[in-house]
C-alpha cells in the first residue's frame, strides 16, 4: 500500500495536460472579459464606418 501511494504522488504523466487546460481557461476568461469591456466601443466604430459608407453611397 505504501508503495502504491508513493508511486501515485510521484507520477507526473497527466500534469502537463492539466497545466495546458488551466492556461487555456485563463486565456479564455481574459478574452471574454476584454470583449465584454470593449464591445460597446467596437460597435460604435463599426456604426460610424457604416454611416460614412451610407453617406458616400447617397452622394453619388
């Protein structure tokens, strides 16, 4: 039993995959936060672009 516990505590085969999963989760959370925070500004920029395109189309 003692031998099995020692082997369980020293085994590292799944450690790399767990680290990658945690990094991916953190990056996803940051990206979602950034999109939520900047969503209104990006919407305003695209609205301004479409308004300008409409003005150019009406003038010709």
